[in-house]
């Protein structure tokens, strides 16, 4: 204290002011701290739950786990469509990742050519952030493990195991089952305002045709979720298995089709084009619904290249068209069954009424020819069906007129579509006077000259193979207007049977007369397809009717033979059949498109082969054919271990008499 | 030691006496806060002394020693260097403008050899010292209302302007607020205070419109409507509030705060350290830390008011004002009550400069306490 301190008179006053104001300042600070405390109370005590939820939703992400797509099985449980593991390589764009470098790195691990690399870089850059883009599917195990080892140092790269649809029976079911393919913008739009998140999953495939399309939602299942803890950059830090939601697998769909019949049917067509439909004429179950030639649906799952698609699409035998449902053709002589029944029902013709066939018949200023140049002579109804005499049916049709024919053919399924679950049926044309009024307004009159052609299944008449099969099945059943059924069960739930149908409004006796005629076609040595219809199955015999439908006018040609014209002008060949003829169980229709022969030569032998397969698969019928084999005594205790090691996984055929 | 001994002339100049006169409870509270800060840094690292916790503790240790040393420095020395510190800081601020190192789009640093100085931080102490010294020599009447008040106004205005153009609005506001607080404490006329508040209310919207940078304006908008842009500018505020709120009463536990551990919380170890703490230790932890801060402010104000010299009173209270502003602004920001400005929570947040400023400031506060009975001489004339 050597220096004198300054000492103002108001020093104490300054101190007083300071103390007061320091007190005030302290108070203000305290107030501020209390305000902070209040906000703490608000955030941490009052709204704590809300913020805890927000923190949780920050922390956890749910990764979609796609459900396995439902299997499609045949009537006996044989797998027609299943899923196999698929090692995929996915790249999701991440903040700060260099897409070019990553893809270049990946091309060292898996084969990616330059073109694909450029494409990939573009795709990845265009995809939304962190949504994975498939770089490669179906990697080998080596490639998969190689990528997995390197993945941690390659941000955004993951290799995972997805599932891919597989159709083990290749082409046989391509039309019925259809296929799955990548989701496109239209699918997303069609899904409405709240599309299934699965649609955005990179491996997801949507049903495009047939069963896969019609039952897509049932087959698809419900996605599960995997709970993952992520950091602020979206990287997965931890998995939380307790938070996982298991996916609901898609429902299993069991068809009424029998895989052996279907495959045999595809086989018998060889190079030919056509369709075959087999129906159980007691239940309405479709055992075969085939269109040939076919294609490998597995190629569509992967995605077709443009040339591949072009080749399929432009091939004149149209493998992409389901001829069994969508192809309509004149039924030719197979339709004579309907005309005969209509004649009987009309009461204008008795079975004994005869018409004389001289090979040609003059009507309306022109000749109508019979397929047999020399004529059949006098024909009653039985003979006319057996011989497929055109002249007889020209005159019968003329006599009874189109409306009576249509009123019989309609209830038998001609001109109808059936609810078999899948889309694509074309109804064809069942002409009548009403029909021409409605659909031919420029020329609404039915000309008498149109009736004779109608009588032999030509002219305006157009049917699809399914309709003809239904017609045959209803004829064979004789009582019920059976409906075809394609889907046996969905997710274990039995679908309505085809036999739950009203009775046919026709006299069983009349139907029996037609059936007798069909039996004679196949079994009378003079029948139209006697040779081609021999099943060789002992007491079991088939009944049938051939059909040859012309696709060009015969008027100005020297020869009706198809051998001299191009494929597209050749005749269609039909055969409809049921067996056993005395106790019908199975009905069949078979078309050889532009077969160029006759129903007997082209269609009947194929139909016979299919029918043999069908009959031999029926255990009850099989027991009639096969002599009981003497069984050696087997010690029941011995060797039960390997009792049937080589049996396929398929369920055994249903026991005789069991409902199918 | 008896009271009579302490009243003996010269007795209080002995270093051991000075040392014992330091407010050790105050020091303990500082250590507690710094320790909690280091603990949270360890947790957020995650569970690692590096890169934050250990440097934070080491730095605090060094600065703590500096504070103790400064506490022993005679208040008359503080008094005599007051204008020099202010002057040097002002020159450095101009220097930053001229040769500044561009960081984060703002010129704030000055590289001198190996160390990097932020002159605006020195200026915080400089303004407090200079104002305290000036008011020490000013009569109460003049301090209330006179032309002399233009001098402190200029003393505050010049550095505030220089800092504001860097642009570092947060520090500028802090300097102005500290300066104004000191003017009020020194006895500014109440009418002038009211007039100033009115003027501020008129000028603020205009300043907001015409003086602020875009990014500063955006911060204000974001603060007002954080939900409009949850992944952009509003992200900081939202994530901070989530961290706080999800902490609840007791917190998620040490090292278990998902917001900070998974980096949803931005700047978790610096400006948003308090949110990290809040998440892991909840309301109880936050309240305790706020209580520590409150205690420190209260103790510092008590030290200020017990000083016998006007210089000591104003110096200590100026430092306290700065400190309190730090705490309140950062607290308000973290809790979503104020826009995001780059103001850390002193001692709790990682970062050397602010800690240095605060610890030097507290060195002055402790010096004021140690020398509370000394009379500080006036210099030559009113201004000096």
C-alpha cells in the first residue's frame, strides 16, 4: 500500500448500485437457469415417451424379408413351380461412395463385361439412395463367398441369398402356370395408392401369366421384417433377432392337372402345333391343359433378351399363345355330335331316319361334298356319326336350322367361357339367327345356305379346345353340365368342384345314342378312327369323334389334300374322346393346328397316347387291366428301414373310390 | 491463522496466504464439470480416451494450473495490463481480418508459429478488463449518464464489429452482452437501459433482415420451424431434442445413448455435449450439471460483490456474465429454445479456446477474491 489509493466520496454509492444490480443479474441468470430446467422437465419428463419413440425409430430400421412364394403342385403333389436359392450381388448407393470404382472392383470378383458395367453404373446412380440394385444373380458359391469376404471394405455392396422361381417341368406348364417376371411401373401403378412394399424389393418377381398371375396375391405371401440397428449413415450396426417379424409364406396352390398326362401330351405333339385338354368326366377336374409348342418359363423369370422374345413371338406356330384357351378354330366333324343331339331333341329326326350320301349334295346352286368322294350310301344317325358322313349332317342341319343346334351346343359349353381361375379364354362363336342379328348387322339374315356348313362344324362356328373337351365330358357324363376345374386347392382350402353343376336339360337316351355313335367311331372296324383308337388296355375301350376343319375354301382346288399347301393353309385336325366308353371317366379333346391330315391320322393317335396315360394313372382302371400279380410272402418285420428308398417324394395316388 | 494475522500489513501478500485464499469449492466445481465432460467424451468416442476425453482432461489440467497462477497475480497487475491486453486483442482482430486463416468460411484464426490463436477469445477477457479499468476511474454520476459513456460504448463496439464481420455473430453478441451487462452493473441510468431495450426491439428485425448472412438467417428460420426440414438445417435441433427427451428421468446409461453413439446427434462432443449427457444421464444428470453451473455463477457473483475495488467487482462480474451467457445460450440451443449458434457449453464441451478464455477469466475472478481487500490505485487521469 505504498501508493495512495484513490478515494472518491461516492465510492460507497457505486458499490451500492453494483451490489443491487449484481443481485439483479444473478436473479436474471437464475431465471434463465430455471427456464432451462423447465424445458428439461418438459422434454425429459413430460414428453419423454414421445422422444424415446423417436430415438427408437432413428435407431432401428426394418429390412424387408421377402416371403417364399407359394408352391404350385399337381394333383398328386408333384412340384410344378418352386423356389431355389439364388446368390445375389446387390449394390446400394451410399453417401460418398464412388460408383465407378465399386463396380470396377466388383468386376474383378465376378464376371461383368464392359457393356454391363456401364449399364450398372447408370442404374446404380439412378436408383434412390440406399435402395439396392441387383448387380448379379445366380452367382456360384465361389463368387458368392469371394464377394462376401470383400464386402466389408466395399461400402454399399452386399451379397445375399434370395430365392428365385423355378419351373422344373419346363415347357409343359408354361401356359397354365405362366411365369413370374420383374416388376414394372405398370404393376406399381396397378397396386394403387398403397403398394405392397415387396414390389420394390430387388429380387421380387410378380406373376405375369396363368396361375402365377391370377393367384399372384395368394402366392406372394406377406413380407416379414428384420430389425436392424443402424447408425446415422444407415449402416447396420447390429441385428436384433428378437424384433424380427417372420414372413408369411405364400399359399400353396394345388392344381387338378396331372404332371404325367401333361408331359405326355406335350411329348406327343412333337413338332406339331396344337392343344390337348383332358377332363375327368365325373368331377370336372382338368388333368391336362396343354398348348404346343411351348416355351421355357424359366427364361422369363431371368428376363428374356429382345432377340429371344422376338424369336418366340414371331414363330408362326405361336408358342406364346395358349391355344387350349385362347385359340379358336372351327370344330369340324366333332361338332356333328351336337348336331345329332339337336336333331334328336328337336323330334324332327329319329335315329332311324336315313339320308342317302352320294358323295355330293346339290343345294342352293352349288354342290356340297362329302369327305368321301364315292359317298356312304344310305345313312342313319349311328352310321352317319360313325362314318362322319357330311351329306347326312348337311341335310339334318338344314332341316332343324341353326337355332336348335345352338340351343343344344350352348348348354354343352360351346360359345361359353368357364371360371377356371385363369384368364385368357376366348369364347369363340356359336352362331344362331340371334347371333347374326347382333354381330353381323350389315347382313343380319341367316341364309339357309349357311346351315349345311354349320352341320359339319364349319362356317361361322369357332370353338376353343377347352370347350370341346367340356362338350365331350358333358356328353360322356350324360347328366351333369360339368364345369372344368383347374385349381384343386389354395392354401389347403378345397375349391368348388366341377360336378357341383346343374343337370343337362336333354334326354339321356338321346345323349346315349350320340355316345353309341362315338363308340362306333373308335371300336367298329368300319369306324372313322378304328385303327387309331385302339388303346390296347384290355377291356377298356375309348369312344371318340374325329374332326377335320378346313381353313381355306375347297371350291376352286383340284385336291383337298393339304400336303401341297403351306402350313398356314393346312386343315386343323381334331379328335374328341372319352373312355372307358361304357363307363366314362375321362374326356379329352385334342387339336392339331394345321395338322394337314385328318382327325383320324393326326389327332386320334395322339389322343390315344394321352388317354392311355390317363387311364393307366387311374388305379381303379389299372386294376381292371392288370392281372393280379402273385406276391411272394414277405416277412413284414424284415428290412423296413429301406422299404421304399427310391420312391419319389410325390404323395401316392389317391386310393380307389376316394373323392378327387 | 487468525483474522488478526490476516489484517497485519503485508500478510496477505505472502504466496501461501494467497494460495489459501483461493475459493477451493469453486475450483472443485470447475473440476467436476470438466470431469463430467471428459466422461461423456469417453462414452461418445465410443468408450475411448481418444480422441477427446484425454486431451480434454490434460488441457483442463494445464489451464487449471494457469488459473491458479493467475489467481495469485496481484489485482494491480491485472489493472495495469488491462488496456494492453485489450489493445493487443484489438490489433490481433484486425490482423485476422488482414491475414486470417480461412476456416469454415469465416476468418477467425491467426496462425503464429505452431499455435493458432482466436483473437476474439482474448478479446472477451480484454473487454472485461478494459471496461473494469475504465469504470474504476469513472465517478458514479458519469457512469450513470454522461458523454464519458461513449468510451465504453466504443470499447465494446469496435471489437464486436470486427468479430461480427468475420463473421462470428455468436462471439460478437457475447462481447456486446458482456459489455452491456458491465455498463449496467457500473450504474448505467435506468432510463438509458429502457431506451436501449426499446431500440433493440426496433433494430433487431431490421438487423435480421439486412445485416445477417443467409446461413445465419436460415438458422433462425430453422429454429422457428425445425420440423419443416428434419434432415437438413432442422436436423441438429430435432436430433438434440430427441437425445434430451429420450433420456427421460434417469437416462439410458453410460455409453448407451443411441443418439450419440450412432451419430444421430451432430457435434456430439462439442456444441451438443450437453445433449449427449442428457441422453445418457437423463433429467437427473442434466439437473445436476445445471446446478453446478448455477453454483459457479452464484459463487463468482459473490466474489465480485465482496471485492473492495470497483475494478475487481466489475472484472469478476464481467467474467461471470460471459460464463453465464455461454451456459444459457448453449443450454437454450441444445434444448431447442434458441437457434443453433456456435456457442459451446463451457468446460463441458470439447475445445481449447473457450476453455482457455473461461479459465483465464476465472483466474481473474480468483485473483479478485484473493485480493478482495486490496485497494487498486487509480492511474493517471480519469481514463487511465
